[in-house]
């Protein structure tokens, strides 16, 4: 197993409701709408960048990928966004939230979005690496 293996990565349970609030407060809504969610306040000006989150899976397939796409957006960028939403160096145009977002907000947002993506939370209990719950 490599030193940077995601095995064993697991966030504590968050609050969907608080995640939705944090999503609005941190300004995620300036670039994102979320499938089947009414996010208040509604955007009055048209978004310069608009990436719909949730629903049909684009890139995010696992919980680990979902969290990575929030805290390290340039790590992997879906081909459908690569031409449109990257700068000259190929980095994501998504804001870097590493200084603004608390760990609690990150956990809650992951919980909120996870309910909108069909992502799989890995269960590493008693797998071949001998990890417990
Ligand atoms: C300035 C615009 C902007 C803001 C603000 C922004 N994002 Fe993004 N986001 C993007 C762009 C552009 C992409 C597509 C490129 C990429 O994957 O990084 C993206 C991609 C994503 C994805 C992956 C989408 C997929 O299915 O591939 C997630 C999840 C996400 N953002 C969550 C968030 C959250 C949570 C916040 C607020 C904390 C946020 N974003 C704020 C622009 C933004």
C-alpha cells in the first residue's frame, strides 16, 4: 500500500442542513447550483461560471473524490470542465477555500452534497489491509 493511500480516510458525520447553510455562506452558490435544491438567496445576476453539482455523476464517484474536489479542486478536473474552467496553467477556476472554510463546514458540505451525488462511502472495516472501523 502506498504512503498516500486513501485507505482509512473517513470524516465524522456532518449535518446536511448546516452544510446547505455553509454552501450559501461561503459563496459556493456564485458558481454552483445543486440538483433538486432551492438555495436561498437565489442568484439575481447570471453566473459567470456555472457548474451544476449532484445528479448525474460527472467525475465525483466516491466520497474521497467529493471531498478532494472541494478542498483540492485542481487535483482532477472533469474533461467537460477542463477547457472551459481552467486558467493558463490548467488549474481550476474554483476558489481556494483552504483558509476560509472550517473543518466543520467541510464535513457538513460533504454531507450535504453527498446526498445529492450518488457517491459511495468506502467501508474499510476488516478489509485486506486489516483496518478496523
Ligand atoms: C469561482 C467559482 C467557484 C466557486 C466560488 C466554487 N466553485 Fe466549485 N467548481 C468550480 C469550477 C469551475 C468547477 C469545475 C472544475 C473543477 O472540477 O475544479 C468546480 C467543481 C466543483 C466540484 C466537482 C464537480 C464535479 O462533479 O466534477 C465540487 C464538488 C465543487 N466544485 C464544490 C464547491 C463547493 C463546496 C464550493 C464552496 C465551498 C465551491 N465549489 C465554490 C467553480 C467554483
